[in-house]
């Protein structure tokens, strides 16, 4: 789970950065950037959850 | 080419930069006061060691990778655009000219601001983070992690160029380090906390988190006052150096700094009073700091009314964020550092995009799209800085464990790490009654 989380964080960044490069302007750009941020938040939640799962199994 | 700075701007910036260590002093008192008495001396020792290590790391290689706009940098080209991702200056400030210029002032200011960033995880991981590994972490932060984002935003890197390359406002604007200092520090705090875990006795099974009160709320509140002086210096100096606002804008920057902190303080006190019946001093101090952090992003860009609004939102957020991290995510952050620095820092950066009036001197580009540029900057913090910090600290944890052993948990950090307590005349510690 931790590896997926660490993959999602830069993946979200790539999505956010790709928006201004690939899309000319307007709502789609904003949507892509917000989607990138959402992927990063998902990665962050997974990272915290994976830490709890690890600590739970060590208990 | 770097734009010139006048002699009077140079002098004022120099004096303002000298106030910055007071922010470190304020945070040191806050961290020590919010920890238990048995770890107070180690906390204050760290307040010397961590900023010192971060400053050495920054001078050794940090400034070389941080740099300023117009100086040599590592770049690559994708999709027809040049992406400036890291400074390429010489190590140990080799070749730096100590004249009336921006470079020596940038170094001076940032040997203090890296120390502030280093103090953020120190407060979060109080009472279980070993001093030696914390010091190494601070050196890593000053030498690599801080300069990475510093270059992207302050050093003319790819985030600063979002305006010229893609028409996103004037590019990512981080007026006084809400991102480069506070969100980076908050991210480091989160990563360290994921590695060291909670204090022993904080979470027992699935039951609610145990309250482990700090030992001296007077330190916490006095630290908050001291920090205000430091913040006024940093916000003023950074506005002159990085936003190039001119001397006449400084009174507004300092007024806004006070206003954001004041609004945040009262918002946090009102929230805690309405929820717990009485205003909570430590959460009030957290609110004050959150206002200062959010003010770092907007003090040079907003009018006083908007600064009050930004501060009030930061103060409202913090008590809820602190509770959410502790009760829902089970993250034991005694200083509330993640909520205060990362939470309020991100809010400040967004607010700068929403409400900020960006001076034309800050860069080229259109007025529209500033909010999107700020969002991409936040994405870079979460998706770029966080994984780098996580990987580096995982490696460090294998070489030198971050968490203290069980004896340290039992004895307290003062006796375990320093061999003597902060208050040797104290016989009874109230925290000894917490069930372990």
C-alpha cells in the first residue's frame, strides 16, 4: 500500500503539471489540475493508512 | 540578470533579516512548553542543534541548489519549454560577491529560514525523536529538501515560470515562505511522525487518545509573542528580496502580519470557547502561529481587510485540523505543527491566488490564472517534496533510527539523551501518572 501511495503522489503532480502544457486554457486546465491534487490527496491518505496498518501488524 | 537593489533597501533588508532568529526562539519556547517537563532540556538543545545543522547544510550545498533568478541552473526541455529544476551554483558560497546585491541578503535570510523549517518537525516529534538523527535530518533539509522547492519558487525555477511559459498569472508566488518554509516543514513533520509513531501511552488500542498536556503554557504564549517579531522581519525582508515591493510597501506588510495573527488568535479562541466552554491557551497559540504562517503568503499581497479574513480562516481551521489529525488519523503531534504550518501554509498560498494583488515587479505574465499557478505549486509540494523527504528519511531511519528506544520513552528525553533534567529540583512529574 505504501508503494502505491508513493506512486500516486508524483503521479498527481505529473497530472497537474501536464494540464498547462497539454491544454490551451479554460475549464479543462483547471479540472486537470484539481484532478492531480485529488490523486495526491488519495496518495497521502493511503500513506497514512499504510503506516497504521504496519503499526497494527507490529502490535 | 538579477535586478539591482538600492543601498537603503539593502540596509533595511539586512536589519529585518536579523529579526528572523526570534522566530526560531519563539518556536523553541513553544515546542518546549508543549512537551512534558522531562523532555524540556532536550527540546531546547534541539532548538540550537537543528537550526545550526540546517544552516551548515544550506551553506554547504543548499544555496548552490537554491540560487536566485538569473544565476546558473540545471534545466531540461520538454514540449518545447525549458524546465528549470535545480540551481547549479558552486558549493560553500564559493564565488559569492559580498556587495550591495540580492545574493548575500538571500543567503543571510535563508540561513535563518531553513532553521525555522527544521524546527517544525522537531516540535511535532517531541519526546521521542533522537537528537542525533534529528540533527542529521535538519542538515538534509537545509542541504537538499528546502533548496529544491526554494529554487522552484524563489530561485526562478519552473514554478516561478508558470506565468511566462503558460500564462498562469505571474507564476507561483510564495511571498515570504508559506510554501518554501512552512509547508515544506509541515511535510517533513508528517514524514517524521509516520516514522517515529506516537508517544508511548498516547493511543491505547482503539480507545480515545490520552491527553498529555504540555508543561509550561507561559513558554508557549511568550514564544508566540517572540515569533511575531521574527515573522515581521522575515515577511518584510522576503517582500523586498523576492517580490521587490520597495520600501514604501513595508508598513503594509508588517501591519498585515500583525492582523493575520490577531484575527487567527481570536478565531481560535472563539472556536475553543464555544466547543469546550473556556478558551484554550495552547490552541489559541496554535491559532496565532497559523495566522502568522498564512500571513507569510499574503502579507505583501493583500489589503488589511483581506489579511484579517485570511487570518481568521486560518485560526478557525487549526483547532479542527489538530483534532482531526489526533483523533481520526491517530497522528500524535504535540505542537500541532502539521496543522499550523502545512495546513495554514496551504491555505495562505491558495488565498494569495484568490485575493492577492500581485505586484508587477514579481514577474511577467497575465493577471488571470494565478489561482491555478498556486494549485500547481501546492501539487509540487505534495507530489514532489513529500516523496523525496519520505525516501530520504526512510534511508536515514535505516542507518540511524529516528525513534528513541524504550528506555527513552520511560525516562524522558532529558535523562536519556542529556543525562540531566531541565528542572532537577522537581521531584514529582504529573505525567508520571499517565498509564503506560
